[in-house]
C-alpha cells in the first residue's frame, strides 16, 4: 500500500464537537484555519493534559494496538522520537480497540506492554475510539478534514503528520513504516522550517 497522502491541508469542514457557544466557535475557527482545535486527552499514566503543551512541535499522531501485525512499528516510532525529539518532534500514541479487537488491554496493561517490549518513551494516551459517533474529539477532527490529508482511519497505526503551526499536512497508511524514506524526508523538511513567530497548535 502506498502512502495515502502528504499535502497541505485545505480548510476543514465544520464539526461541532462541543455543541454551540464558545467551545463550538473555537472549534469552527480551528477547522477553518486548518489547525487542531483546543483538545484535552488523558494520559496512559493518568491525568489529563492539553495538547497545547506540544505547540510549536512537529507531531506524528498514531492510533496504536498491541496485537496487530503492525505492532512492531512501535520500535520505529520510538526510534523516530529519539532521533528527532531534541529538534522539536514528538510522536503522540493513541491506543484503540476499534479494529478487530486488537487492543483489549487496560491502560496499565498497554503501558507495561509498550515499555517492556519496545521501550516506548514518547507520550501515550488513554485508549480511545478513533471512528464512529463517539470518536475522541481529536480523531473526530482529524477524520473530518477533507481527503487526502484527512479522512477516516483505515486500521491500526495510521499516521497523521502535523507541522509546527498545528496544520495537518499528511496522512500515511498503516503500512507506511516509521522509518520509511517518504515519511522521514517529510519530517526533516518540516523540522527545517522556522517555527512561526506565534505558534498556535490549538486555537482558543
């Protein structure tokens, strides 16, 4: 399977994640600008954090699973994180049991598995839904973006690449390995670009 896409995001379609009012307006502004909306997510280790803490970084957002044929990609994801983290790159892992029940464990079990088998140190979040009406707000946004940059999650280890300004610039198929030349080249290109004077990963 070839890379699904790598292109600049077009303005996104409106998706009311939090209903009308201030939160809905913030989401509208974010999708219209192509940036991620203000979103919080629970970490595997507990506690909730705003993705705002990653503003100004290049991000690779990946839905993961522990019992998938692509599970060994954890090794490549960790290698990417180690190679580029000091330059402003981060992998964000979101376990999901949406595909063939391949992530049945608890958050504690998932965390232990990732550490013991792949030495994962990049940020991992609590298990979420990545498709359907009850998808996590982050994935509701990502899948609402027009293809080829956005669109539905096809399987575990699909990858969305986000630039320093918070714009989703590429979507990569699960079969595209983290160490693939096409993905690495795009990460390096984005890291070489100067950070915006006022980075706004999440619009408020």
